C-alpha cells in the first residue's frame, strides 16, 4: 500500500492506495484542515467517515502533526502495510520533467526552487521532512505540477523581457499539471478519437487555469510564472497589467507584503463581489456585484479558451473539471455561450445533470465534464518510480 499527500494553502489531502493488478486503487482518503483550531483530520474509508481533533499544534515543523496523523490512520487502516509515500510538489522548474524518488539531493533541488513558488514549495518540504522524521524507513517520491507543461514550445514559455532574465528562470511554467495529466488520460479512455485532437481543459476550482492539450500533451496553459496568472480565481486576480503593480508599489504607497496579500487573498471573485470567494454563493446572490463577478469569471475563461485554441490552430473538444467545473452547470453554460462561434453547442439537459458529455451530438466541438483526481496521478507516479523497490 502507499500514501499520497496533496498539500493546499489551508489543507492537506491524504490518499491511501492498494496496489492491484492494474496499478493503484484508492481505498481511503483523509483531509487535514489547518483552518480549524484545533486542527481536524477527517478520514473516509469503506466503513464511513470520522473526524478527529488533533492534539498537535501547527508550527513550521510538522513532525508532531504527521506522527499523530499516522497514529489516527492506524486506527482505520493497516498502516503497517504502507510501503511508500508520494507527494504533490507545485514547482519542478527546469530541473524536474517527471516524478522522482526523494533523497538528499532531490530535496535540496526542490528547496532551491522555493523562490519560484514561495507560498507552496515550503509546505511540501515541511511534509516531506516531517515524514522522514516519523517514518524514515518509507521511500518517498515527488510529482510536479509543472512537469506536464514541459512539452510547451520555447515561444510559449517565453516572456518578452530581457533574455538574461529568461535564462535566470523568469519564464512560463504552468501549473495544475497533475490534474491535466489525469484529464488527458481519462479523455483518451472515454473518447479516444477526440483525445487525439485539439482539446482545451479547464480546471476550475478555488485555483483555476486552462490548458491546451493536443494528442495528450500540453501545448499551452493560462498560468505562467506563478499561480496568479490567467483567469480570475476565488481570491487570486488572474492576469493583471504589470503597470497596476508599479502604481500600487509607487504612487499607491503599498508595501510589497500588502500587494502580495491583495493579489493572492483579496482579489478574484472575492475582490470583485466584495461578498464571497465561493461561486456557489455568488450564483444564487441577487447582488449586482455578485453577478458581475461571475460574468467576469466566465468572460475571462472563454477568452482564454479561445486564445488556447489559437495556439493549437483549432478546437475539437472542451473539458470542464475540478470543483466548479464539475458541479456548476451555470458556469459551464455561460462559458460555452461565449464560445458558440467556435462551434460549441451545449445540451442544456445534459449540462443540468453534470453528464459526462454535455454537448449536442451535432456540436462540432465536443464538451465533457471529467472529475479530476490528482491523488491518482501521484499514486501512479509513486508506483512507477519505485517499481521493484516497494514490491
């Protein structure tokens, strides 16, 4: 068996997988929520769900939290059968083009990339080191969100800035790669002929991005150097004129920490609506600010989808995924309405029930709803990297 760790800004998703004849099969899952005091750990398995309040307190060192996490897991599953750990790591830079086994050298290389992802990379490193302290016997692997986009061309990855900055690493990396990897595989299983064509996949959750996928490979993506880029998100701004930042840091009198907090935590749906970062609340709200936030969200998503279609020279399929993409028909309908000129013809009845295929049979562009599963990609990567080691 193996465990996967998928850290977010306020929680860590944990997956427990058995190894079957066809690879990993998830048998249990859990979430540690850092927003609660005390911390809570919800475990879901074949015998139902339970939520446990953890005694360990949050700190820079997660060793105590991980020790208690393993103890709680041991009350629900045969934790002694776990033979390996897989992690999602947001940034692999130009150093990592695929999953790797973690050792001193690879951990040091991941840490060296922290300046490129200062809000995400440290959390992964804390988890990796804490598990090393608690279970030094378990081999660990890392799967990188940026790796799927290494197939982007040089012109897609470049900003129009001095070449020396590009050579220093200021370039477009792209993110949500584990999600797009899974979506590409599922689409190939569900609609193999479409999957060989030109696909735009939209990962729409609290964080949101789009990806141009052709024959299963990334060609372009909306996020660039950071996870702020692209379309508006729950609290992140999306693409922004850099002149705004110059103004805020100059004549606007804001400090760098203030601007960073605004861009990551006070913008997006929350910033535009002034009400909520949750699209579910905004959709049912009668406030004009809520309607404006959702209209801007759909407008930018459709515009980015059209740009990505231009990268590929056409569009054969559109995929919606993640929390909003999988569960909110109104958002999908608003986006698709703006893409009718590209050949998108939505089936309202299918869309209303979150069907797998939500386009009319005669639609030139097929539209799908495919639930994503980043933990499955982490587990498959772990099993592949450690083949022959964890058996």
